[in-house]
C-alpha cells in the first residue's frame, strides 16, 4: 500500500515525498496536463490508493486503459526505474476489485436512468434547447408530476409532449403558454438524442448509485469503471450523464461533516466537457454541487488537459492539484501556462512557469492541502507507478468479470412498467372507445328517428290513399245518383218535347193560315 502509518497517501517523490491527506481529499482534486504527459498514471495511483484505504471509486474510462485495473501490472524498465529511484519497498503488482458499466451494455452492466430522474434542466442541456424551449419542457415535467405520470423513457416524454400540445389551452392559465413551435423543436431534438443512443440510456432498471458503495472481502473499495469509448463520441451525452451521476451522489448522501477519508472518490475524465457551452444557470448549479458535495464525503477529481478549461469558480473549490507538462505554441497556451503557474504557492527552488514546460512524462508539479487545509508549496515530483495493469483488457476478460458480478441479474434485463406512455395511451384508447360508442348511439338514434319518420310517412300515405279511395267511392255514388236522375228526366223531356212539337206544328199551321188570309175554313 502507498498509505503510510500516518494514514496519508504517498503520491509522488521529488526533493522529498509528497503525501495526500485523505481527510482533505473531499476538497477535491485536479489532474491536468497535455496528452501523453502521464495523467492516466496519476489517476490510477490516486484511485488505487483510495481503494486500498477502503474507499469505493468511480472512474469514467474514455480510452479504455483504466480497464486494466482488474489485472495485476507487469514489470517494465520504466516502472523498475521508478521503484528503484523512489526507494519503494515491498512493491507488488496486484489487481483491484472492479465492476464495469456501459451505457450501451456492451462492455459492462447497462447503465440507465429515467427522464423524470434526470429532470428538465439537465435534459434541456442534453437536447440543446433555448430558454423558451427549456421553459416549455419544465411545464411538461410539472404537468407530468402534478398528474402522477412517470417519465421513464423517450416514448413517455414524446407522449407527454403530445398530450400537453393537444391540451395547451387547458393548461395555459395555470402553467403558461405552450407553443406548437417549441413542442416541435423538442420533438426534433429527441430524434437526434435517440440516434445517439438515448433510447438505450433512458429506461429501467435505473442505475442505483448506492451499488457503487461496495467492498471486496479484503476491505478494499470497489472500482466502478464506466466504459466511455463509445459514449465519448457524443460529448454532450457523456458530460450530461456524468453530471447527472454527480448530482445523484449529492442527493443520495447525507451530510457527513469532516471525515478521516472520503466516502467515495469520483474521477471525471475530460472534465472540460462538463462546462463547454453550458448556460450560466447550469454552471451555477455545478459550482454549487461541487462546493456542497464535499460536506457529504465525496472527493471529486477533474482530469483535463488545461486547467483553464475549468471555470474559475470551480477551480476555487479544488485544493489538491497535480499539474503535468503543458505545451506553449500559441499565445493562448502561453497565457494558460502563466495562469497555471500562478495557481501554485511559489517554490523558491525553481521557476514554476519554466518548469511547467520542461516536465518529463510521469513528472508533475504537485500541491496538496495540509491538515489545516492550507495548500502546500508546489513540489516538482515523480508520480509513483500504479500496481495494476496499464493496458486495456480484452472484451473476454471484461465478460469474465461481469459473469461473477453480483449486479448481473439486477441490470441485465430492461423493464417497461406503466408510465406516462401507457397511461396516456390507455386514456386515448378509452376516449376513442367513448367517442365510438357515442357515435354508435347517435347513429342508432338517427336510424330510429329515420325509421319513425318513415313509418309516419307511410301511415300518412296510407291515410291519404284511404281518403282518396273514399273520395272516389263517394264520387262514384254521386255520379250514379246523378246519372239515374238524368235518365228519368230525359224520358219526360222527350214526351214533353214531342207534345210541344206537335202543338207547335199545329199552332204554326194555324198561324200560317191565318197570316195568308186564305183557306179559312
């Protein structure tokens, strides 16, 4: 072990040994330096020391070489030279208890979280939303919370977005305006996130951060390694995910005050991505988490190339620093070197700014906090060698580690319990059934009314027909009576006419005779 009898961690050796005080480790740490200067070695040495002290560790493994911690290291000339020159006694190569995690589920236990757990702020950053769209997303989350609807995966969020859009007028007064344009923008951003693996990342069973707090049979803290080679291809997803994990740690752990050693050590590689293009409100929350999480016993270590990549407000919270070599080819890089040099307490034995450009691989400027929390004078020192393998392991080795993990069954199979999507789908189906039933009832009522109308029309037609027939019968009866009357009158008329004709003829003859005045008889 690199832990001395005084309980401190032997970290490096320069003109004298440099020790990291575990009681001050929760004041966080920074490991910085250009590519190839030895940052990964430093990370391993610190992480191994924490594990040996019984402190669980989380490490984001971007290049894959941290995975070798599950195997013992092997001899080489560089390590042998370090052992001999630093006077390391009883050095033994050893493996460490490791558990592998992987968002994509290929080289570790699948890592998932839920939409509800991540929350609107982090999700807005992940989706690249503007202020207006972020406000709409917060409204969607609030409506889901107020109605007891869990947002577990992307289909839940899509369903909730559509539901809020369809009922925007109902929520406008209580929650605020929800524009179709903002909903559409969020939906499009979700498609991009899904293409980056968000459909795998969001769901259940969600990662239980409490599973990180575990120990091997010999008391060493477990190394929880997140395989990030593929995840790192999507920087925004990578940084947002790690920030979520850090916030989960903050929410999980109770206040602990001053401890002899951290409860857990959290190593955040390529930490500059956490702050890149982050809105001011989010940066303020990150600063707050970094400042407050130390009282809960969490030691956060930021690993990055240039310390200027970390906001000044966050750098101010970092008490332990290991600065590897920096390159100065541009004015900005020269400015960064000057800033890094000024962050250390001056050592009269050398010029810090000059040494920063001269450091060899594995060599660093180191400053740590003493028992009173005061930064030590900067030392130029060589970092001790790690005890585990420096090489990335084959997938078959990771498979063997996974097969013996107690978490295998817990995270293996994805779950899909009832949540917003299922609830809203059921409500939509019920509404559709009710609408269909109402339509059916309306159609039946329409048909009933039509049938009654038809029946009434037929009855009217029948009555009309009966009246017509009755009228015809009456007409025929009248016609018959009229015909009989006309026939009787006709005979009498004929007789009378004949008599009148006879009389007429006689009268006519008399008149004629009388007129001519002749033939009077």
